[in-house]
């Protein structure tokens, strides 16, 4: 077994830049919408693990060659941010500066790494730098290819959330597959139009999902008041089935909302940890059912809020799950208007403004293919979460034909001082195995 304390699992790191193979037209500018700017202090970090069967003939040079063509389609990811001289609002100059490409090695096998079930070590497989403090020199995307001794590979993605939500990010990297298979680029996608200005911005209401933070200037990093820690629960299909039957009864497990059921339990456990300061308002981020794979990157996920007028820690889990499923209020319009109101001059957070539940299940996380092989495992987390924390629900691999019967990965991002007690609460509910508290 590989030691989780080993901080040098990945070595021989080499960094380069890769841009689109075709020059973008001069003076092309991308203006982020209000919801994009509300996400500017957040980052997505994903890792795709592939076996040696998928990497036959796939050298690092070959990977770079395919990126040239792929970025012709998504040249917006290769731009750099500036600020308007008149308003200070951030905008992107599509100047083909490129994404950062990192090459690295690891003396472990892919299977040895995955047996760790420790999302904290996955940070070594995703090279990450926040945007700033010099906007014009800061890449928005980092790609890391780590070679394992078994011949397998991991592809790590660090993605500035201002570019788009998890569903845009997943679709973007999935579009790399045909180029890895040898297809050519057909041409760039349409760029999102500049945002419209409000006619009566003084009438905008506050959003429960959005929190204004102290100005960060050109260094886009969330300033937490405490140390944030991340850990993951790997729930088997049996554990998931048991949870659903406990909440909904045996006859309703197939129709039960799995995401909301998991979130109800996590909400209650976290409320017990926080005792007198239980979170009564939570934020939910989910895929918009009207989301269209247009190729245009955007933050179009549903950002909604739910408020409970009763004690969370003493509530029935079914009642909480129904509240999450049926009473969520879509806050996207309010967020868009609030950011437009100050013309993007203020800084905000969404993840961790309240306790935030994020549903990655509808993201096509297993759509990236190498030599027609899907990933053995895909892990995603969020960087820049505020002090209230976040819970991310991810699917396991797509081996099972019955999606509802599969296990789930639940990644918890919370203040460090809450982690140990939360693990005990989860163990009481049968979601941690012996030894997971060590």
C-alpha cells in the first residue's frame, strides 16, 4: 500500500505552453456575463485515470500535437484577462497565449494510486495556479499528464470557473477525444456576446446564494478565515441502497432522488457538528435540464437556495430531502443582475457562501476517451470554497447498466476543525468503514 503521507509521489515535472494551431482573428474579445464573474474566485480541478491499454503509442509529443487542433475549437481558453480602462470590469483578450501543459512521472501504478482513496494526494496530479496577480500573464487552464510505472496515465485539469461550469468543462475536455483519435479541427465555435446592461439596476434584490467578499484586486483567490480541508467518501452500491431504503422505504428506492437524499444526510450531519450554528440556508448547484451542448462555454448551471424554518439536526431525513428537491429557488437571475449592477467591480463567492451542495452526476465525466478506452476513474473537486463549505456528489465509473444502483463518491470540503467530528457522525450513519477515522 502506498503511504498517504508521501508528498513526493510525482516528480520530474516539466512545464510548457500549448496554444491553438491556427491564429485567432485580431482584436477578438470575450466579455464574461454576470454569473461568470460571480464565479471568478472558484476553480475546478479534475483528474482522469487511464490504464496502460489506453496509452499505447500515446507519447507526450502526440498529446501536445492533438491539443493544437483541439484548442482551435476552444481558443477562448487560451486568452488572458484584462480590465476595462473605463469601468475596471474584467474582459478577456483572445490572444492565443495558450494553456499550460505539465508533464510528470510517478513510480506507482494507477491501481496502487486508486487504492489510496485519498483525494488529497490527487492534488499532485493537477497543477494549479490561481489567476493573478498579473492578469495578462495568467493562464486559465492547466493540463497535467502524469505517467505511471504501469504504463497508465492520468490527465489532470485545472479550470478557471469564470470560463464555464462543470458541465462546460467536462464537455470541453470530452471534445478532445476525436482529436486524440486523429480527427482534424473544423473551425471555431461562436463566442458568447457581451452582456447587456440593466436599465434599472437600483431595484435589484439580494441573492441568498451570493456573498460579497473583501476586494481581492487582480489576485483571484478566496480569502478564508480558516483552513479548508477535503476528504472523500466512496460509497458502495449497497451503502447507497441502504441509505435510500432508510429514508424512503423499500418500495420507493427506485424513484427516490439520490442526490437530494445524500445531501439531506450530509446537511444533518454537518448541522450536528456545528451545534448552535446549524446551517438553515443552503445552496444547490445542478445541471440545467435545458442545457445545450452548443460548444459555447458558459456558467449556465442552476444555482438555487433552500431555507429551512426548522431544526436541521432534529429533522426527519425524508423531510429534508423533499425540501431540497421541491423548494429550491433559482437565484441565477438575481446573481446576474447583482453583478451587472456594480459592473463587475465587486468580488463574490458562491461555493461556500452558504453550505453548498454540488451535483456532478449529470456531467459527462467519463466522456473523454483514449484509444476508445474510457477512464478507470474520474475525480473532481472545487478550489476556492468559502468557509461554509461544500459537498460534491460524483458518479463512479459507468460499468453498471443500472445507473441508480451504482456507488457514489461524495467529496466534502469544510473547515479543518469540523472534519474529525463529521467523520464520526458519518460513521454513525454507516458511511465510513473502520479505519477511515485514522
